[in-house]
C-alpha cells in the first residue's frame, strides 16, 4: 500500500516550505529522501512559454520551496526539464519564471537538450533519457495537475516524459500515435526514470482542453508520494477521473504491477484539502472504447485539430507536428492534411494563444454522449 499525502494550500504566496514540511511528515520528511551531499535533480513541468499564473507549468514558487527544503537536508539541488519541441528552450525557461528563480536561489538550471542523453530499453520500447536525470542521486518529480486531451490526466507519470530531450519526444509521438501505445511508452519512461519523490502542484490546476489550452482552476492542494502511480490513481479518485481513461496508469498497462494508494489528508492551517470534479476533455471518449471495437471502427474514430481565427500565424504548430500534417503560407492560418494527422495533440500543446481545438469524429461524439459520466 503506497502512501499519498495531500495538504490544503490556497496560494503561492503562503509559506510553502511549511506546507511542504507538513505534507511530507507522514512520508518521513524530506530527510527520508535526501541526504547530505547528494545531488538532487528537481524536474518540474515546463511544457511551453507561458507565465506561471496561466497554470500550464509548475509554479516556480513551489519549486523554490522544494529547493530550500533540499538545501536544509544537505542536498545539492538543480532544476531541469525539456519543454515541447517547437519552442525555444531559453524563452520557455525565462517566461515560466525558472531563470529568475534559479538565479535568486543560486541553483543550476539545466537544459536537457544540451546536457546529452543515453539510450534505454524498457518493456519493448527504446528511448533516450537526459544525462542529468540519470546522473542525479535523487530525482524529485514536480508535475502540474492538469487535464490532457491525449491522456486525460497529466501528473506524476506523464511528467517524466520531459526526461526525453528535444525532438525525440516528437518522434516518439509519431511512432506511438495510439493513446494506448503512447500510454505504455510513458509508463516505460517512468519506470526508467524512477523518481525518488513526487510532489504535485495542484494549488491552481487546469481543466478542459489541457495541458495548455484549458482553463485554470483552483484545486487548493499539494500532493506527495514516493510512488507516482499511486499519486496519479489518488488524483483520479480526488478529481473524479476514470482511471481506465488514463492510458499510462497500471490498469491499462499489462506490464505494470497493480498499485494501491493509501490517502492521507494532512491538516494544515486548521484546514483539510477539499476536492472537486474536473471538466474533462471532450476527447476522453476515445479512451473509453474497448480495443477490439476501436479496431473495427478505426476509419470512423479520429481526433484532429481545428485552427480558429485567433491564430497569430506563428507557425509553432507546424514545427511541432511529427508527421508534417500541417502546412502554412506566410500570414495565413495553417492547413491540415487529415490523411496524415495522427491525433497526437502536439500542435495543441504548443499553441501560444489557444487557437487550436482538438475535435473528434461524429461517431466519437455519439460514443461520448452515451459513455461519459
């Protein structure tokens, strides 16, 4: 039985170090995970170049509190991630607030793309993991709790996908386009990274068309666990998300050992965490169809982007597409070749103005109306 703790927290201006101490106490405190002299890689979600208040990325103030806790335990912290492929890494790290944070805390900020990587084989998959992740004595995984148009939920397990540097992530999306196959890949990456500790930022999360095009929502808690799978299953319970709709969770991955989570709602500031149901992506229906049915109706089951007039013609979606399904002329909206589109949602993730909506086939709309809770 894996322990997952949650603690009430309403704002990034609170004393987050004290909240974290309360949160980690049932797990043995930070000292149970970090010892004097150990190198500690803190891996937040730096998906794309959004401001912290837009709730797309892990908030830097929560990461600041973790950096300080690591230092009190005698650890040597660093911060690193690999954002979505189409956006310049320097701009992402600056806009998300991590450049300023790491300068203020005298903590190295690592670009995984520039740090090198090594190949790994896990569960029949081959992928590279950034060297700083592999070389660290301790990896603290810090996801942002959000809905996701491809995987329904992005939290602890999905956040380790950022350990794969650069355009390799895009190529893997191309090779494993089906949500079920992509989920197994993400699980394999999580098993390779094996974070020592997972701390989830759910103070302000995201619902709807996440991970970048949804709506910020006050969830008012932080969660922690040494087991990322247990954390994600607990989050599904707390936020009313069907676990079978999350393709990387153990119920959907044959190689995964069943996980059972024991949830501890610790009291902080005389309050306990309250939870709510999230508005889930409309694309959820495709994950609720049995696999044998999907194979039969595959030509009629698809998810594709639609680009609205909000588009600013930046071309980031075209660069992000792993199969060249999008093309564009100067100062015009991109156009889609539906025969090439694999529904990976990469274009949706990097759009800076929420101009892209992932739509589904008419058959999926019918299924969604009949199967969604």
